[in-house]
């Protein structure tokens, strides 16, 4: 997507949100049409189970509808705002103990559409993503993995530590220092 | 205050946005976010930095039932025909627009539900000679700023006692507690009732002063305070609040 098209799409979403804030349900329908596949993908990647991702998606859109007026167009892209609404909803769901308790009952193969890294999609990453990945590339491989496992799958430092077979303290330090480095790199 | 330290704010904001916070820490941080615009801005800056990472996340079309459910939920209340069993709290939210009368009815239902839930276990927790009365006298459903119920406080008499049921895990930062206050009718004076620092159901006997505070209260409120001696008045902003209702009607006050 070139940057002009992206700006236009962003402007359109902003207008749809403004109409949602006025209670326009047809605008909400158009907004859902335009964004739900992306947001469902984000929820699915964190939650890895369709039923949970559906629940998170539904709650996220209710929030988007109810708080559409709180989206501040001056702040930035509407998609960034919506993605973070669905991310937070998904992380909240993931952190709820009753969901975690069911972890053992879940069989990965049953959820056919579970998102994984898609090489085709990676090939067409945006400039912004390449920039973030470039900054993450300044970190050590394990340190980068810590941040990406947290970001994409919502793993807690304890879970990352178990996955990478490293002490939790090390993981926390890596994430903390890694994010500071990424900020310095991006804010340059 | 500690949370005004820019370095700490930055550390918390980055961990939050990166998805690296454990559950209780996330909830505490979200409570802080509501009252701290500077922290909110740091979170937004981190969202701007990291969100491009989802650009390569594959799009997946959600099933049509999600949209159908959404349509029912965003339709005006008058047009709502619940086609699936609504959750209990959804029902409460549904009634809210119909005003105080409906809200009171809903709260009565809540009180009854709490009473039903707690009846088998409320007795043995409190030392007494006569069998304790199990009908609640007062109930308050405390909500956060987005009208989500957080805490149900029920007062019983014979003997006087309070039951506090957090609806989510209320674990404050180290050195902090959630202080529950009774806000007096007319004067608005806050009197401390008890402190909550976990998601556990609390059962606590009430003295005469405590019972009096409940009886004369308009509402109950929760603030975040330093652990230690109970403060005489709220030091932090009100995080959760709800009307305190007499379940026996006004004649008994």
C-alpha cells in the first residue's frame, strides 16, 4: 500500500468513527466491514483459539462503538487506536485465570485457522514495520524474541523464560532494555 | 509520588503496550491510566511505536455470528431483542437507561443473588450465639468509570457485618490498599469502612460506628491509599463507586 492510499484509507476510517460517535449504525457496519478481518487476525494471534478471539473481537467493537467519540483524530491513525483496543481486550482475556486454566484442554490442531507467521505477508510489510524490525534487529536474537513473543502472543516474562529456558529476571531485563533501545532507535 | 517518576512511567507504559505485564499488574496499571493523562500519553506514544509490528499479521475474516451479535448489542435499547441469553451484568447494563426505578429493581435482584450466593458460607465465618440473619440489609454495586461492576458490598445485621465480593482481582501495587468509604447522605463526608487488597471475598464484623456509617450513607466509594494506618479522609481519586441501597425500604432507617 503506498502512503497516499494509506492516508486516504486512514481518513476514511476517521470519518466512519466520527459518524459512529453520532450513533450512525451504518457507519459502524462499514467500519466493521473494512477492519474486522485485520482485528480478528490480531486477536487470533494472541489468543490462538477462535472462540476466544471471537469474544475479544466482539467486546473490542462494542468498545469502539461506545468510545468512538474518544478517538482523537489529531493523535494518529484510527487503525492504531482500534488495533490497540482489540489487543488490550485480547490480553485481558488471556490473563483471566479461568481462561488460562483451560490451557491444557486446548488442542492446537483443532483450531485450523490459528495465525502463524506468514512469509507471503512478511514480504509486503509496510515501511513503518520495516523500520521497527530494523530497530529490533539491533538487539540480540534472544532479546528480540522476548519482545516479539510478548507482543504477538502476549506471553508474560515467566512464560517467555520457560520457553527460552532462561531466568525470569534475565527476560525482564532484556525486555526492559530492549524496548528502551528500540525507542531510542525509532525516535531518532 | 512514585508513579510520577518519568522513568518508572516509561518502563510501565512500554511493558504494558508490549504485552509483557502479568494480569494483576495490567489491571492495576489500567486503573492508574484512568487518572493520569501523562501516563496515558506515554502509552499512546508506545502504541504508535510498536503497532506497525502487526502489519504482517494475516487478516482472517471473522464468522458472521460476530457481526450478528454486535448488531444486537449496539441497537438502541428499545429495539433490542436479545436472541441469546444475556449475561447477568449485561442485563444490569440493559436496565440502566430506564432510570432509577429500574436500577433499584436491578440492585434488589443483585442483593438477592448475593444473598443466595453467600448464604451457605456467611454463617460459620462470624462468631455469634444466635443464628445470624441472612437477609442483606444494604447492598452497593461499585462500578468503575466505564460502568463495569467491580465490587459488591453487602451489609447484614444480627450481628452487624459486611461482605465484600470483588468481581475482579483487586491486587494493588505493593504498599497500597483499596480503601472502601461510606459517603454520608447530605454532607458527603467519607468514613472509612474497610480495606481490600485481593480478589478474595471478605467477611468482616461491623461495630456500631461502621453500621451507622452504612445506614447514613448515600453511596460507597473506593480510593487507592497507602497501606498502614487507615486514613481519616480519602487521599486519592475515587476509582469505583455505587449507590448504597437499603433493601428493606426507607421506613427502617
